[in-house]
């Protein structure tokens, strides 16, 4: 009722609709701007203007002043009123003014407020439900009776007549409440699955976001390392430039001094030759033979070609002293480029996961597919052509291009082998051990068997390493295109144990063979700027 009263207060007395751009006359009454403007237009020429509400007269056409407060009230009323009218259902029997209904009668197809509900029939055929505007939809379209049952065969709501005489005879019938509860139970199961799925998705999103954040932090750290690396390279290049320019200046000064000394000697020789030439000319002009012959014997006038000494000045053009400097520049630049290449030695640590389908029955694989350990308990794995007969497993993933590396940690193992193999490697007997055939390469060792000394194997060819290893961590690095396989000891500083060269013709898998103890595979965490030492390469091809 309050809402109805407010609407009447917001209606224009001319058009009887809500105010549109309301304006106020001097008498205080409000109208729509268009409505009062039309009224005043009809009064033009009459000599007097009057308010349509109170008949107050004005000698001049009144100025229309916009009522901002009333305009705001109308806008607020219009913004809330449609929602209220849509969401509320009014009593069917209250005709003077709208009153919200509290119940609906399916039999009467009417909605009732509290007042009319008190006087409504209480008979069984008058079924009261929650307020609804679609009362006809709650009755059977054929028998015009209330829908009280649910046919599970046809998945439709039916009335009692449909059950007794209709087309649903003999079908599985349930009450609406029972069918509704069963449907809700199914939906709750679906809801629970959706909640679980949502939680898993949110956890995955969180994990990815955390990985993203870590990647950004790691990338920032790598960028700082790269910046520092190239600053160091520029510093080293500046130092090389200064040393080379200094060497050039020194050699130039040395050659200049040598040439200056030689020029002075040649100038003295030139003066001496000029003197002799003048003397010879004077002697040739002598007419007295006796004097000529005496002077000729005492003048020491030997043939210049017979004089010893006198270096060829053409041989003193400074020599090829710049070639040495250029050679040193080339060597220095080669060293720097080599350092850069080995600084960025790999694209990133490989995520190695072990393939349980290839694991022998006498080794155990951890749940994260990273750790291999020897066990006395038979694992009873399914016999397949992929499974090794004993002591060995290979990785699930492989690579046939690029550069990859990963780390392995050996703990308590008396005898172990780590390396790479082709997928076509044999699976039976000791010949299938990595390193014992031409389809695999490995580093092997053991604390008691080899006294912490390692060997490199390929096709049963053994290369014994002389020094002992002190660390339990080994890094394996593969450059597929270059055909290089390197083994590093992860100590401080990192030390290259050996590098093999081969022409790889198949995809490579990581492989582990363990006789006692365990071997754990890690992705590795190379730091940009870290120096990876260079190993001498030895060809052990297929």
C-alpha cells in the first residue's frame, strides 16, 4: 500500500503517468515538462495563464523550473519498481489495491493473501502451494487434474487419472516428492564431483601460478646473470684491446728504432760514396800518368760490389710483426666465445621420468618416477618386450635433438651405471646392461668395487678414469646434433670427467643400472654464468 501511495504522489495530474522531466510552477504544483508546456501553449493570446491544478493565475507565461529532487525520486522509483513487480505475485481477490499473495490454490488457480487465505476452502481438492504465476502448468493438460506423480519410464509429471486410465498404466510411477528426492540425490552427487573438480582445478591453477611466479623470479635472476656475464665479457674485451694496442705500440716503436738506426747508417754510407765518387772523378781528370798510378795504388778504391757488410734496406720493412698480434686477437676471441658456449651449455634441465614398464623385477621405482633402488622382493611386473631382465630401467621420455642435461645422485650403491641408450637396446641378460653393447653409453662406478674410481663404457670398450670422485652427484650432458656425451662431477668447482663423441642415429633415453643401494635422478639446476669445464673428446661411435 505504501508503494501504491508513493506512485500516486509521483504521477502527473495531466497525463496521469509518472513524471517525465518534472517542472514546478510558482504556485508549487508539479507537472511533466511536455504536459504543462502544451497547456500553456493553449493559453497563449488569452492574456492570462493558469495552473491546471489550483487555477492560480499568472499575467505572464510562468517560467518552468526543473524539480531536481522530484526527478531523482521518480528515477529511483522506476529503477526499483519493475523488479518488485516482477518478483511479487499479488492476491487475485484484492482488486482495490495490490496485496502480496502468500499461497496459491491449484484447484482455484488463484493466489491468496493472508486475509483471503483465512476464508479459503479447506477441502482436500483445494491444494495450497507456494506462490506461483504458472498454476495452469501444475495441472494435467488432458485430465485437468493436479500433477501429483512422476512416470520414470517417460520422465514426465502426471496426474492420478494418467496412472489409472491413461497411457502410463503399467509404468514405474513415483510420487513427485520421491522422484524429486531421487533427482536431488543424483544432482548432489554431480555437485560433489563438480566441487572436487573445481578444487582440483583451483589447485592446478594455484600450482601453475606458483610455477609462473617462480619462473619469473628465476628468469629475473638469469637476466641479472646474463647482464653480469656480458659486462664481464665487455671488460675482458676492453682489457684485450688495451693489451693489444699496447703491444702494437711497443712493436711499432721497436721497429721504428731499428729502421731509424739503419737509415742513419745508410746516410753515412751515402756520404762516403759521394766522397769517393768526387775523388774518382778528380783522379780520372789527372793528365800525368805517374801521379794517376800513384794515387790509384794509395786511394783504397775497391769495387763497391766487393765490399762486405752493408745490409739490404729492402729487407728492413718491419717484417710481418702484425701477424702475431692478429693471431693473439683471434685466440683471445676464440677463448671468450668458447667460454660463452659452455656457459649456456644446455637449454635447461631435462625432466627425466623413469618408465616402470621397462624396469626389471628386482628393482624398485619410487612413486615420483625419479629414484631407482635394488630390492630382494620380486616386483612381479607384467612381462612385456620392453622390460629389462635384471637390474636396469630406462626413462619414459626421449630426445632426438637439442642439448639436454640431468643430474643423478648415488647413495650406498656398490655398483652403478648411468648413461643413455637407444630404445632398440636388448632387454635380456648382462649383454643388455648399458655400456655392454653398441646401443648405449655410460659412466659406471662403485665404492667398494672400483674404490670410487669411474669408467666410461660403450660396446664393452672400457676407458678407466685415473682420479677418484669425491661427490655423490654426477651430471650427464648430451648435445645430440654435435654427437657429444659428457659426464661431470658436481663438486666445487664442477669437474668434467669425460666426453664421448658418437653419431647418434636413434632417440636417446636416460638409463640407470643399479646392483645395490639407490640412484636418484634430478633435473639439475644450472646457473647461467657457471663455468662448465671442457673435456677432451674421445670417439666411441656405433
